[in-house]
């Protein structure tokens, strides 16, 4: 496929190749493996496809570097900027069809490109995540991984996450155990792993291992999962700044119902491949 126009986007370093497409769909899974390769392709954490929709303003599909399709909150917010600029649309609120249902995305500030996404309610039931445990919510579940036991809070924010509060996280523990947890037999669809390394009154600091990707600088659904896990553990407040290696996002779990994620989305460059 030649002459393919794309936009390189990121939010807190979580970067994407974004393509608008209104023709018959090719094999995006195979294309994602090529385009996201950081040595032989453009390089990205994922491929975002913007498509026409019969039920929303547009449809968004996201593919991981391993070719699997997934939900992505930062990609969702990035797609709203690309769509608004491409279509020269002045409206601020968009309804977007995703693999996890229709989500609302709002452009808060066009100068700094602050975009907020309503991701809906997190899934806390074991059968919805899915994991074969039969109880919910799953808070501090003793997950046995080789020679260690990690207390994992397991949920889905459109994609499965295991949140582990682990203040003294070394590179060795992160790099050795994150892929083992991702592919643990408990998780029927694998899991992303969110390590909460520091808890402050208004901020959580995280390190991220995304399923199908590996370590990333940021993860929107993961930031939301960290806040949900924090609330389930101590129930003191429902909004936090969440800081990862790439920067800070703001998460609100309003009335313990819908999750709202906001932060900057940035255009890196446009190109043709």
C-alpha cells in the first residue's frame, strides 16, 4: 500500500500513527505490525484508524504493534483532534464508535489541545474483565507469579488492567515480571500491568506495561485503572493527577460512575508512506 497519508500523534509520549480511511478496509492488523515498528516502520505504540460511522460522528479502531485490536483512551483523544482538523469541524463534542462501545470526546481547549474523553463505567465484575474468579470487585488479589506474590487489583476500563501498588519497583522486577503477569494463565485475554510506584494526596505515579506493546510512556485506560484501584482500596477521593514517564493526565471517577480522562494531545508531524 503506497501513498498512505498519516498523522503522527502522541499524548504523554503514548504515540500513534493515525490514518483516516473511507474505502474498503485492508488488513490493518498486518499493517500495524509494519507501521509501528520503530526500526523498520514509522514507529508507534499503536495504529489508529478513523472511519465513517452510521451510529456516531466517526469510528475509531486501534491496533497494537503485535497486530491485536484493542481499546485506547489516549488514541481516542488523539483521534478527535485529527478528525476535527481534517474535517475543519468547529464543534467540540464528538460521539465516537469504538470496540468498547460509543464514547464521548470533548475538545476543551483548541489552543493547547486539551481533550477530555468519557470512557463510561469501569468493569469490575470478573466475567466482564474477563477472569475466572467468580467474585468482584477484585482488590489486592494474591497473584502468584513464579517465586513472587503480587497483590493485584483487576478491572477493565475498556481493556483489562492489573494494578499493583509497589513502592520500591526496580527495573529488574518490572522487566522480569510484567510480561509474566501479562501472559498469566488467569487472564483469558492477557492484561496490561499498571505499577503504582508513589501515592501522593492528589497524584499517583505509575509505570506501565501494556499488553501487546510492552513498556509505554503513557496509557490513558491505565491511568484510569490506577485511579479506580486507588478508590477501591481507600475510598478517600475520586480524582487524581496520574503521572507516568511521559507526563501527567487528569482522571475523574465522578460519583464512581463514568471515568473522565483529560490532557494534551500533540501533533508530531504528517507524512505519506
